């Protein structure tokens, strides 16, 4: 995805860069690039589901510890 930002007449360079960075973040280009940075072997549907379950359980445990540790 190509991000095009045009500078307004009286816009400062700092504002232009800030606007560009925000647009790139919202488009998700960086997230996709970071994900594709390293090769990952294709997983089967069952393996993906098991990983998702493990992640969800880990996240729930983490949230419980955060709220109930006090």
C-alpha cells in the first residue's frame, strides 16, 4: 500500500511527518511488514486453533493476576 501525503502551503515539516506517521500506523503497513520479516512455516487449522486457545488462556490468566493480586 502506497501512502501519499501532500504538504499544505503553510504546514510545517513536523506536522507533515506526524500526519504521515499517523496514516501509516492506521493503515497497518508496518504491522504487516514486521509479521512478514521472518518466514513462518504454514500451520494446519488444528494447530492454529490450539495456539489461539493457549494464547487466550494465557491472556485471561494474566488479566486475573493483574486485577486480583491486590
